[in-house]
């Protein structure tokens, strides 16, 4: 049996959270400078999402610096038909999810935070190296 590469393992981890969280439509790991790293929903517009996430994170991060409120942890954008939740992994990566309108955001945020807490160390630098090869 061959061992899965880092991209496949991360896709599995993200897919597990996606499938286990009712109302979660897509989950993607993106770099804070706009590079898509891993996405688990084939309908997710990951290139465009990565660009938007980089912009939103940049603005929110600028706000935390301006107001001296510490490190950016989470950004939530509420829309008519759902929600975009961005969770910082570290200074280089962000976990992005979008949900249906009926998704329990406390459950989605808990699952995302748990993933970042337990697997954050594997969600960063080497993933970017694999994605750019």
C-alpha cells in the first residue's frame, strides 16, 4: 500500500470535517496571499475564493493592527443564503468555509477550530510547497 501524499491527507482531513458538519458546503485551505492550497468540494470556486480570502484577511488583519487588538483569529461574512467563515491557521494560511443559511455556525466554527488546533501544524508550509510544484 502506498502512503498518501500531503495533499491527499489534507483533502481527507478537510473532507472529514465537511462531511461531518451539516450545512457546510465547501472547505478550503488557502494561503493568505491568495494561493489555493487544498479544496474538498469540486464545485468550490477555489481560485476566486483564495483571492477574496486574501483580500478579506488583509483588511481584517489591518484592522487588528490599527486597533492593536492582537492576532486575527476568525472572520465571518454573513450573506442572505449562507455564511463565509475564515479561520486563521497561522500567518501564511487560512481555512475558509462557506455554509448554507441553515447551518449551525457554532458547530461549523467548532469543527474548523478543532481541525486548526489538532492539525494546524500540517496545514501550512509543506502544503504550499506541494501546491506550487
